[in-house]
């Protein structure tokens, strides 16, 4: 089977996810701020426009009042209400009841002096002398909307520029806030690198010497002690391999080969037999022979080892582990403590452990996920608290 590669790291994906979440929230507040600023700017420009029209409206009101005074002083049946080409008008009595109107817009607010309504501008003036019983004079002119069209262009252009500028500022703020976390991760990775270097020689020496001991010639107490040392050494060896991959995984050259998964699973189950027997865990196998996968042997070994290690670590005493191999997948099923939905969502995060009482750095499943992404392997976790966990690794 040929497999495509994907070199994206979990750290960069986590950064991108955090960046998108931060920018989404930041953009929301930026848009709200821009909308408020745009409305305030619109109100200011509208007030400036009305103020610019005030002098002309006052002059128009003088014309109307002058004609009303003349009608009041020379009233007869032949006189009509004055009309002007440049504006329309209306008069209201002291109870705000309409006396006469030539307005196009019937809705009038006599409590305001100057306002806009439906493409019209109304100017309201209170008369000092009641001509023809009128107390209020309303002058109406059309609003051509040129100022508003120009304002819309300004708001859109400046709004887009300001929004992009705020996004740029937000991105740099995110980078500044991310720097301490990156430094902490870099420090942790350096620590892991140094630790793996120091662990290699003593762990290899311990395992080699244990394999050379003929335990059949030892007394039961000594044999039990050697067995405990063997378990501890294998646990440290597995942790060492995880730390090595975590520190050097992206720099390790892949040497893909056709792996017989039947023999690989048998070998790794046998390797963990000492550890599983310490908890009296029974391992049941249902393995189909001659199932091949083209992959780097070291990397698929890390996948199998981490899944088996977790199945043992989080299993209960006298529990069971079932390993199944079929043509396009293998499964590891345990009868352990299981996980809830919240724990399942975060199982692949680096340095995350869903059971704090157990040891480890929380690297195992993060490594499994990274290798699966690299070789397009599909991982499916199914788990229920107190019932156990089933993990399936599948390929095409």
C-alpha cells in the first residue's frame, strides 16, 4: 500500500485554531466599534449639513411670515395662502392643530427645530405674533441626499481600511501574547531532548543485562525483584522512545517498508506481556495473517506501543485487552476506566493526560495522531466511563 505524507505539526494546527478564534472574537468587537464610530460620524455630518442649511431656511421662514403678516392685516376672500417655488410650508395653531399645509411630508414634529424625515428637511419656527391664528410655522425643503451618498463612500472606504488595520494590530497582539507560550514549549522541548539523551545509555544497559539473566536459576524472591526491574525498564524504554520522537520526530527521516502487521502486533504484545501480567491483564488476540502496511517501522511501532501502553495503564486489575487485525485496520479494545465525551475531545493534545493519577508526559496519543496524519491513517476512538475504550487504526 502506498501512503501520502502530511508534515503539518500539531503545534502549528493548535496555533492556527487559536489564532482564528482570537481574530473572530477580535473582529466582532472591532466591527461593533466601527459601527458605533460610523453612526457617530453620520450624526455629526448630518448635524453639520443641517447647520449649513439653517441660514437659508431662516430666510425662507421670514418670507413666509412676511406674507402671513400681510394676509393678516389685509385679509379678504380673494387672498390665498402663500406658495413659493423654493420651499413648501405649513402653519399650526397654539394647540398644534394644522391650519393649512402645502407640505409633501405630513408627519411633522413641532417639538424639534430642525430635522430630516423621508428625504425632506423640516424647519420649525415659533411665531412671536399670531398671524391668522398661527403659532408654529414649518418650512419644508427636499434633501437631495448628495451629502449622504458621499458620506456612505467615506464610511465604507475608511471602515474597510480601519478594519484591516485593526486586524493587523490584532494579529501582532496575538503574536506577542503567544510568545511566552512558545518560549515555555521550547524550554520543555529542550528539556525533553536533554532527558532522552541521558536516558538512552542506562536504559539500554538495564534491558540488555536483564535479558541475559537466567531467571529459572533464581530463587522466587530474587526472580520477583528482577521481574519488577524488567517492568520498570520496559516502561522507561517506552517513555524514552516517546520522548525521542517528540523531540526529533519532524527531523527523523522516514524509511518506509512493507510491514507485516501480524508479526509486528505479535512482537509488541509479547514485549508488553511482562507489564500486562503485573496487573493480571489477559490479552486476547484475533489476528489475520499477511496484512501489510507500507510505513516506517519505527513510527508504526510507536503507534502500536502507545495504544497498548494506554490499554494496560488505564485498564483495571484482572481486566482484558483484545487486539484485532483485519485487512484494512487493527483494533485495540480494553475493559478499563474509559473516558467521557469531554476527555475524548482533548486526547490528542500534547502534554494532556485524561487521568492525572497515572504517570507520563501526555505525549503518547499526540505522537499517534502526528504519525496517523503523516500517513493518512484514520483513528477512531470509542469510549464510555467505567466500560472501556476501543481504538481503531484503519487505512485504504
